[in-house]
C-alpha cells in the first residue's frame, strides 16, 4: 500500500463515528521503516483541544482497521 492510497481514505473514530480529517503525512521509525503515526489535518470541529491550530498525530496503535474506503481509529476523547 502506498501513502497516496492511505490519503484517499476517510478517517473515522469508532468511539463516536466522527470523521477526523485527512492524512497529510506519516511519521516513520528511522531504524526499521515502520509507520509510527499518521499526521492528520483535522476537520474544523475535531481535536480543537488536542492541537492548537496545528496538525494532529494519530499513533499507529490506535488504528483498528484499514478498509477499502475508510480507516477506523479508536480515540477516546
């Protein structure tokens, strides 16, 4: 799977069903090449207390499923 494939998917929080935002980048472990986190440009209503006007980071461990059209994450707010 390519980064561009991930960027085309919606990111939805399974806790509340809300759309979180769009992937704009990824954080990679330099030692082994594994993805550590997705960098999200949040939707206007999400994560206002997480980010102070910047991007949001979702750790790879919070991803529960990557589907054909959506990435499901579990983030308790």
